[in-house]
């Protein structure tokens, strides 16, 4: 029951956010109402759950989330969580109300409240998390949603910058926190808080403790704006004031100190913690307090005072004594209350006067006395004046500062620093009051100052009342809440275990009281002195602007990034290829190098090369090297390439691979035709490359690659070999139904390869066709094409026509013959298809494209389609017989001339290949033939 | 010189020629390079089944179905596939070369031509 | 029917799109509507097949298929383990979204409107792309893997060149040349492995490789490293990643979205190498892991830098694709079951996020966009686009509540026991931070500095993807359970090997039986 209520309390704001995103921005009040009701509902739920908490119990919700990580989506509502939830929801409600009056007409309220709800939900998640991973998740979410909130006035540069800065700094902290949490998980073996608390000793003795502590604290300090990570907070002031009032009093920054409080039982109570946390806190406390005095912007002053107070709280946790922790928790509450009210007051002033600059705002006491009174009380609390809540926690703080005796140096340093900070605190509080409400007349305001609308002041009034109530009757108002919260922060079994402390205003005349008095008196004196000696208004250069440093850092980061990018991304294909080549060579060499034993040849019997072989090799090498030397004369290079191809074909013949030889030969022919057609269009010579270094470099790489390959081939050839192939030889006839083992492999054993292969070929045809269709010709130097040579053009030689005409039927016969015998003798669908295509293109040359295409269906794309379909269906056909894809079946028939022909299902498959090859080849050739044939460009595609 | 060394050298030379042309700056030359490389690769695959002369893998009756009496058919089948694929891809690359020339007015492999 | 489906399940994801492509071709270019129906039908059937595969594998089974009814290692074997099932599902899902996005009618620069799928042979190429991807995920044969790589590459050339213009043609020039050379290397590696071991089936290979005597080891290792290099090119690992940003950035948006899968093929292939071909324990595995543990994290960092320096949103996205690949490979190199599981989980999220961002980016700079200041008008897609960008960016940058964060966390947890933990933590988190900054800068510049009025394009598919991202977080428990099992399966290659090599063909006297 309670558990589900807890879950609802968390889900409500998110639901609200979604709901609000659907609301039209034009209904101003509506979105405020939705947000308000959601928040109040949350408060109610919290109130319902309060009983359980104050009985010293704890409300829990748990559901599996990432099982194998041992991460359950766990929520826990203990005292600490309760306190924070109360602040988040309570002050949240007030902020919602306040915002309704603050927002200007052109600010989209729905978006504002949606973001606010999103943030509220994330904060609740952080404080309710019962599992460190879950905590990190919501932690990052607060970062994201605060990014949206701070950047709400997106048209303003400073808002955008502030948002980015907050996201960057806190995001950085978040990642550090994640790392720390993961390390905790490694040590503890679980991310559940109870487990982590239980494993305290284990954690603190582990060698990883230092990194863990540092990473976690990095997270906490960045979030709570501890020096030197404080700078994002002042620039976050570009946010609308309600946002500042929320983020910088009760929530965002408090998440950092919450983390300290939450993990204190696990990580606290040791020297490392003491030194790091207390020094960070001390530095921040002083730094913030001093800088705050010199701000002119109201919110700037409050921002730095916030930093200072967060430093104070951090310091308290750093002092590392139970009482200090109590004081810390207490000050968390008090600061939240008075700082929220002050921000709101500042917002009211800005809203009513149009300015936040204390050099303009003077003497507002006359025009807005009520606001002034409220602000003064709040300021008193901030300064730690008796009867205000701030006084009590400050007293406790001074007490603790005095109690530091464990470490000699700090025994004196802490109290003194504390007093100094107190003095500064009084001074800037005083400045706030004096500068804004008194000190002469307003200077150059755009608006006539007046009291704000009634309800805009209500939130401030409530908060101020709380300030006083807590300040005057602490025992009745705050004691129980503080007790449970502190108990949870110290992870004590029960309230009674808490150290003894008293919330009385009067402890008799003791040192801490003296310090308070010194602080008050000193503060007043300091402020007067400053105003008299150096008029604060004249100070223009504000100290402590780390923001600039950050900007510079980011800018440089981007510069460096761009620099790295330019190095890796030169945009030069040649460089890329060179890189790949070198990588490949390295890979190969490394492989051999790293081998356990050197790959020396196990010299198998090597046959001596006879003259034919040597001659063949020499011709091939000569041709290829020639092609390289003459590569700029493209036609020559092409011819030499063809020659090389022929030698390769011969090699296949020589080493008993007739199928390969045939295929190679035909592919050679078609390829050469293709390239010739391209050369009709491309420059006949390739431009010279001056850079001779490049030539040499490439040559060296090429030679190395060549040697590498040579070495590998030789190594392999001189090794004994046993492979799976005998199986193919054995079963080709019996089960494959073909004597030509290669073809049987192609259409049967490895039919799937062939299927893919023809798919590739088909696509190649399609791509070429698509690419060369209606090309832009304007860039090209192409004049009227040289008609005679362009296939598919006017006047042609009669002889050629006759030859072609005679050749056609014969060639078709041959191609069919190849197709049929393929299974047993060299041949097959692919070879047959190429033969057909070659003869066909000859027809183009002879009698012209239009004549050819008028005779047959020249929409070769559909041929490809048929090819794929036939091949695919043949494969599927075997499903019918209940066999796997492409299972072949066969039966022999004897035809005249050709002899025994297997009518194998493989034949149909091969038919698919046949069609696909013809389609693709013809598509490519006819397209290329048409490139620089203007008629071709105009001629539309035919579809059957 | 042994046959093995000879063919090994042959493949090596083809590779070297291909690589050198591959690194040229004009697409057509690169295509030439890739052609050479595909020759080299095809022969490479082919020779991985070792050398066999006069033993085409066309089964005759009575001949024992072993690698001593027949050439290894598997690499041959693989080479066939490889040849076809490289054929198709060459066509695509040629088309790209033509189209690129039409688009850019130059046939350099990089968009903005020589930047030296 | 069901039994029949399950019996032939492994081959369906290859055959269905292939036949679909054939039919789409036969329908002819003019009949776009018919082609759409065919494509939709194929993709839907693919989705069904994927669901079946998930269900089948989730029940602890593995589906092995002997194409042509030839026993391994002689014939080509297809196998569905959990990893394959996952990839099939992802492919089908992205395919469906691309299908929807293909219907879009973005305004063109010349003011007119032309449909994405109105491009040349869009559907045949699209379907063959899916066919190639599925084949690459399914096959258990190394050379067959090469073939399917070629299928998906050829298709990707065609997809990249849809509505070819100058930019796309030039992008294609680099992309195609590099990949052709990559294919040559692939062939050399495969052939070399065959030359030493005399087999091509991956399971058989890994056994034979273990058996290779010392002197042949060097050759095997060389082949292995070259293979790794080839896959690293596909996965866009440093220093082989240059092709990616240009290619992805310039394609049509739905095509880029589809390409979000392409690097994953390389990633999965590398995963197979390190778990099946050269499983843990072999010397080469150790060397490869170390190399990858240097290269992959560096890839992440460099990619993050690129993202930070990117001025164009599409380029930024391209860099994040690279970074995500780096993270996954890092996890694979770490090799602990947890890290592998994290990598798989992360893969789902990052692929979807990338697709979303690409579609969204296209919707953003649709030429119709009018820059305005002040409040935007009604039925303006701009705010929605902004929200979608925010979601996609958060997901890609690994911020909660999206799956990127979860995947990253699982990977890091998987790394905590590894010797290189510190290095991995440092690089992963640094890259994450840089990516966050990059997206924050880009986002605030695109959506805060200015206001625009754009007609809605791709909103439906993009929203679907966004929903999917959220679903990944909410359903993290079951999904992670599945990826965990997948990882464990990968760590036990003997399961795969046993199933693949143990599968017997139907009734040995099949030929005689079927001949009648």
C-alpha cells in the first residue's frame, strides 16, 4: 500500500510533465493549475507516508530492473529522503504559485511548468533512490531538466551559455559519480544502499577507496557548486527567477549535499573524507561569502551567498562528527527556506522595477514596504540574526567549528574562518537590505516601483513565517523532522541513538554566542567601512570570475577537436587507401611475427617450371608492368590489361581450371568493352602527377605488398594440404548429378553463394542504369560524339551487319549449348549468359540499339527480375518435397548431339543465373553505350 | 626455379601493379588498379588449392576421387564467384567514374580535385 | 504451418526479401504502388520471422539449417543463435521504419516535391539490402559471409546513389573504392585460411585453426589480423573510419537511417571472430583483444572530438555512430559476458537513436524551412523536431533515461574486473562527456538560437523510434535477460560448433527419394 503510494509520488510529476506538454501554451492559468495540483497531490501523498517515517520506520518500493546487474528499481523513504522530499514538494508548490505571476505574457507557461515538473520528478528520484545506479539515473536527469530550465529564455545568449555550462559541469560530475558508484559496486558487490552501508569497513579498507571517494565527491562538489566548480551557479542565474529560487535553494545544488549526507555512513568518518570535504567546504564558504559582497546584481549576490552556504554545509559534513552532521542537516533546511524566499523577493523586485542592479535599486522602502519587511527578515535569517532560523544552525556550526580538536591546524583555523565567513555573510546581507530598500532614491528605473500582486507575495510570506517559527520555537516546529533526518543521515538504528543537542535559542553565554556577536558586529562594521572607504557601486571588475576560464577552456577544446578531426579526415582518398594498405601490411607482418614459431616452409615436393610456364609468366608480368608504366595512356594501358587478363586465363587452363579460363576470358572481353565505352567519354590521358615523392612512396608500398603476397603464396604452396574437397569429388556425380565438380559446387553445394552472386550482379546492372540515366552533360567537354564508333548510331559497315546477322543464331546456339552441358563439362549458366550478351552487344554495334531493342524486350531490368525469381523459386521448390532450400534433384535425359543431359533442379537454378547475367550485362553495356549518345539520353526507358 | 616460386612471383607482381595504380589520383586509373588486384586475388584464391596440371575436376569413371587425381574444385568455385562479383562492381565503379566526370568536370577521386 | 515455418526459419530472412526484390523488379518502375505493397509484405514477413527467431532462441534452442541439405562443413550452413535473432529483429525493425520513411515527400531544393522511394529501383535495392544484412548475420560459412557482405555493400551503393547528385556521387566514389579494396583483403584472408586449414565453415575453421601446427600458425594469424582489419573498416574503427561521415551524411535520410545498421555488421562480425573463429584462450584472441582495446577506445575519443568539432548536424551524428561502434568493440574486446551483454544492449539503443537522429536531421533542414524569430505558427513541426532531437541526442550521448546509459553502464560493470579497467572507464566517460557537450552546443544553436517553421516530414517514423527508445528502458529487464543469455551463448562457442557440425542432412538417400 505505502509502497505504491511512494511510487505514485515519484511518477506524478513525470505524468504531469507529459500532460503539460500536451497543453496549449495559450491557456496561461491552466498549466499553472495542473502543475500546482500535481505538486499538492505529491505533498498529500508525502503527508500520508509521514506517519510511517516518524515511527522510525522506512517506506520502500522495489521492482526488478536490470537483474544481472543486481540493480532493482528501488525507492526508500527514510528520514533524510522525507526531509528532502518535503523541501522539494513544499517549496516546489510555492514556486509554482509564484511562477504563475512571474512569467511574462510571451513566456510559454506550459513548457515552463512541464520542465519544472520534469525537474521536480528527477529531484524526487535522486532523494528517494534506494539503489546507487537508480540515484545516478535521476541525478543525470536533474542535469538534463535543469539544462532545459536554465535555458528557458532560449533567445538570450547568456541563458544558453548558462544552461550549457551547468549541463557540462554537472554532467562531468555525474559521469564521475557513475564511475565511483560502479567501483563501489565492484567492491561491495551490490548497488543497494543497505548493502553499501553494511560494507562500510570493506569499502574503506579496499585499495579502491581513494578513487571511489574522489569520484563520488567530484559528483557531489560539482552539483553543489563547491570551489573550484562553483562558476556554473552564478551563470545559471540567467534562468527565470522562479527557477533560480527552486534550483539554488531547495533542489539542484542541494542534491550535492544530499549525496554527502546519503553516503556519509558508507564513506565518511575517516581522515581522507575529513580533509578533502572540510577544506573544500571551508574554501567555498569563505570564497562565496567574500565575493557575494561585491556583486551588483541582486541574484548574483544571492548566488554567491548560496555558494558560501553550501560550503558551510559541506564543511559541516566534512567536520565528520555526528553533531556536525546534525547541524549540516539543520542548515540544509534553514538555508532552503530563507534562500528561496530571498530569491522570490529579488524576483518580485525585478518584476516590479524592471531591474536587479543594486546601483539602480535604492530606497524601495517607500514604494514596497511589505516586500521590504519580508526581505529583511529573510536577510536576517541569512545573516544568522537571533530569532531567525539561520541563527540556530549557525550557532551549531560555530559550536562544531570550536569542537574541532582532532587536527591541530584546523583547531584554530576553522573557528576563525567560520567567524570571518560570518562577518562577510552579515555584510552582504546588510548590503542587500541597505542598498535595495534605503540608501537614497532609485536611479533610472524603467518602471514605477509598486507592491506586487497579492498572491505573488504569498509564497514569500509563508517562507518568512517558517523562518521565524523555526527560529523562535525550534523545539515544537523542526525538532522531530530534524531528528529523523539526522538519524537517517547517520544511518542510526533509532532516534534515541542521536548525539545530544539542544535547539534552544539561549544556551547561556558561550563561545559560539560570542562568535555570533563578533560576526554581527564585524559584519556591520565591515559593510559601513566598505561603503565609506571604497564605494561598492564604483567597483566594476568583479573578482572570482572562473566562468571566463571555463569558456576559454571549452573554446580551446573545440579548436583542438577540430584540429584532430582535420588530421584524421583529410578527405583524400589516396591517403585513406594508403592508410588501409599500410594497416594491411602491418596486420599481415604482425600476424607472422607474433606466431609462436617462425613460419618456415615445410618444403613439400616442388615441381620445376617448364619453358611454357616461364614464358607465360614473363609475358604476364611484362604486360602488367607495362600497363603500370604507361598508365597515363589509358588505351594502351587498357590493351596491356587485356593481355594480362589473357595470361591469367591461360594460367587457369594450365592449372586445369577450364571453367575459370572460359569465364575469365568472357569477363575480360565484356570488361574491356565496358572500359572502352567509358573511354569514349572520359579523358583519354590521365593528368600527370607532379609530386614525384608520391610516386616513389607508392612504388615502395606496392613492392612491399607484392613481396608479402609472394611470400605468403609460396609458403602455402609448399605446405602439405588436406581439405574438405575430396567430398565434392566423391559426391559430385552420385549426389550432385554432375561430373563437373566445379559447376556442381556452384549450383548445388554452394548454391547460396551463387544466389548472392547473381543478386550482386543484378544490382550492379540496376545501379549502373540508375546512375547513367539523364546525367548532367553540361560539365563535360563532350562535343558531338564520334558517331561511327558509338554503338547504336547511324551509318555502319555493311560487312559488320552481315557478320552479326550470321553470328547471332550460331552464338545463341553456342550459348544454349554451354548452358546445357554446364553440369558435366566446362560451361554453365554464367558462361552461357556472357556469350549471349557479347553477341548481343555486337548486334548493337552492327544494327543499332533501336533496331535491336525493337526486336526484343529490351527492359533488361525485368530480365534480372526473372533471373532472381527463377533461381529463388527453384530453391524454394525443394520446400515442397520437404527438403531444405536449394536441395537439388535430378534425372538424366539423352539429347542428340549434346548427349546425356541431367534435368536437375539445378538446371532451373542455372537458368536463373543465365537470365540474370544476360539482363545485368546488357543493362550495363547498353547504358554505357548510350552515355554520350544524345539520342540515348532522350530515349525513355521501355517497360513491357 | 620451381613452379611454386614462379606463380608466387606472378601473383606478387600483379598485386604490386594493382596497388600502385590503386594509389593514383584519377578514378579510371584506380579502376585499372582494382582490376589488377582482382586478377591477383583470383589467382591467390586459386593457388590456395595448390598446383595441379592436367587434372581438371571433371569426374571420370574409374579415377579415384582424390586431390591427387583431380585439381581442388572448391577454390575454383570460389574464384568463379569472386570473378563475377568483381566484374559487377567494376561496372558500378566505371559508371560512378563516368557520372563523377559529368558532375565534377574532372575525374579526380576527390571532390575538389588536386589540392597540391 | 508453424512447424513448417520453424523448419525453414533460418533461410526465410534471406529468401523472402530476395523474392520480394525480384517481384518488385518485375512490377516495373512505373508501378510504385505495387512495389510498395510487395516491400511492405516482405518486411512484415521478415518481422514475423524475427519474432519467431527470438521466441525460438529465447526457449534455449538454436536453429541450424543445411542449405541444399549438405552436411557441414561441405555445404553452407545457416544458424540462428540469440545474437543472430537479435540482429534479425533489429534489421526488421529498422527496415520497417525506413519503409515508412520512404513514403515521405520532402520538398526538394528546386521547390518541387519528389518521393524518396520514387528514386531509381529503390525497393529492389532496399529489399536486397535487408537480404544481405540478414544473410551476413545468419551464415556460419566464412566465404558465404563474404558473399553476403558483397550483397549488402552492392545494395548500399545503390541506396547511397538514390537521387544521385554531385555530393552523393563523390561520396560513393570514396565509399565504393574503399569497400572494393576491403573485399579484396577479405578474399585474401578467407583464401589463406582455406589454404592452411582446407575448410570454410567457421566452426570447422576454429577447430582446425586450433589444430594447426606451429609453422602454419603465422599464416593463420596473418589471415586473422587481415580479417580483423576488414571488419574494422566496416565498423569504422580508427584509423579506418574516414569513409563514414561523408557517406552517411550525404545519403537520403531514410538511407542514412538504414545505414545505421551497416557499422553493426562489422561489429557483429568482429564479435563472431573473437568468440567463434578465434575463441578466448587461443593466442591470437589475446593479441586481437589487446589491439582492439587500444584502438576502439581511441576511436571513441577521436569520434567524440569529431562530434565536438562538427558544424553540420548530420556530420555530428556520423561521428556518434563511430563512437558507438568504438564502445561496442571495446566491450567485445573486454570479452566478459557482462560486457558482451552490455554491447548488445547498447547496440539496440544506439542504432535506433542514430536512425532517429538522421531522419530528424533531414526533417530539420528540409529546404522548406523558414527561419523566423518570435513565436512559431500553428501546425509547425519545429517544436516536435526539437523534442525528438533532444530525445535522440540524450540517447546517443548515453544519458538516462534512455537505453544508451543502461548499455554503457552494463559495459562498464563488465569492465570492472578487467586489467584495462581504468583506461576503459576513462575513455568511455570522457567520450561521453564530449558527446554531451557537442550535442548541447549543436542543439542550443539549432533550436534555441533560432526559430523555424517547417512542414512535418518523417515525424511518424521518428516518433516510432523515440517510443522504441523509451520502451528499451522500461523493458530493460527482459531485454537484458535475453542479451545476457546471448552473451553467455557467445562465450560458449562449443554450443554453436556442436549444433552446426552435428546437424545431419535429411534422410541420407534423399536424392533417390526426391528424384521420384
